[in-house]
C-alpha cells in the first residue's frame, strides 16, 4: 500500500468536541431536509413529486434556449431541459401541478410542432408519474435507507459488539443526512439517482469504518495498559495512510465525472463525491469518538477489548 504520509501521532480524540459540533450542524440540516421532503416542500424530482418526462429526438440540432422559450410561450416555463447534443435529443421534465389544461406530454409536442415546423422530431419516450406513486417512492426510499442502517448495526455487532455496530450506524446515518442537507442548500433535485448514490456511499462509509474499528479492536487486545483514548488514537493513526489513499483513489474518479460527466451523471457523482469526503471524516471524527460515549465509559470498552 502506497504511503502518502509517514507515521503520525495526531490526537483525534482531543478534537472530538469540535467534530461533534460540526456534525451536529450537518445532521440538523439533514433532518430539516427530511422534514421538508415529508411535507413535499423540498426540491424533489418527478420521481418523488410526480410529473412528466418526455424525450424528443430532432432531425436537426436545436438550441436549448430556443426550446426553453418555446415551452415558456406555451405555459411550460417551469420545465427542466436536458440536452443530448450528440444524438440531437432533448429531455423535458415538468413537475406535477405545472399545468392542468391538458396532458403535459401533449402540450410539449404541440409547443415544438408549432414553434419548430421545419425541424421534425419523434417522441423517444414519455413517462408520467402521479403524486400517489411519487409518495410511494418516497416511502420506499426511506425504507431502503432504514433497512440498510439496521443491517449495518447487525453486521458490525456480529463482527465486533453492539457498541461498534451502533457507532457505525450513527456515522453512516450522519453521512446520508449531511449529503441530503448539502444538496438542499445547493438547491439540487432529490431524485431516485441521488438516493442510489446515498445507499452507495453508506456502503463505502461502512467499509472505511470497519477498517478503523478492526485496528482499534486489535489494539484493545494487545495494548491493555494504555488508556482507551490513546488506543483509539493509535488505531486511527495506523490506518490513516490507507484511509487517505483509498479516499484519494475514489475522488480521482468522481471529480472528472462531476465536472465532465454531463447532466445525467452530475448530481449522482456529486452526491458520491460529497459522501466519500464526509464518510472519511465521519469514520475518524464521528464513529470512533462515539465508542467513548456509550454508557459505561472507557472502562467497559477496555474490558470488552480484553
């Protein structure tokens, strides 16, 4: 394993109060976002809010600004446009409630037929999602995240002990909420693709946390005379180079995807990028310090380590 840093002796546990303050703010922001999602006031994609998505394929290239003006002229100014220049395709998304005069898909076709009579097109796909289905998808997404967290607790508890499992689950939940909160601040749409990214980063965060926990457990068994805080600090320092190399490897892939992956991949890659960075932070500054917060204090952790 490449070592980008040498042997370190950083007092991570001494900075846990500052870390808990930062994490508390991120979690609070994430919880606020969850409440707004439940109320339907967050920036939800048509997957959750309901709406219509129509993809058109044109004979000639079409300027996205001209397309936006055509839709605005026909009462669809709130439509979201996504351009695929290579295939001369245009994806139009309209959230539910934008118009009630006629079917949204028909309005879109009518708008482009009237405004661009010399540029023939075909409807590649047309999808409509009702509010009821969107609500069901919201519930299913939350259920998927909840089940994953329960699975994390059971897995880590079987590998280590209950304290480790709960600490890992809290850290993972922290990562998911933090990314949700940041997306809300950035006014990014929350779609099924973003939920997929959240579940992916939950797995990444868990893997990183397990590596740190495994080293801490080994040190608890072999360094019984040292204080628990020293043992945890040593464990984190020993795997710090591995953690940073792993994170850097993933970031080197995600940064180009975020910058140059196009509209389809941008939000997915951005959610993963934020999640990887926050997950690395949480495995050190959230999951590990939580081992000291468990009822019974440091003594019980040390005795179980023996």
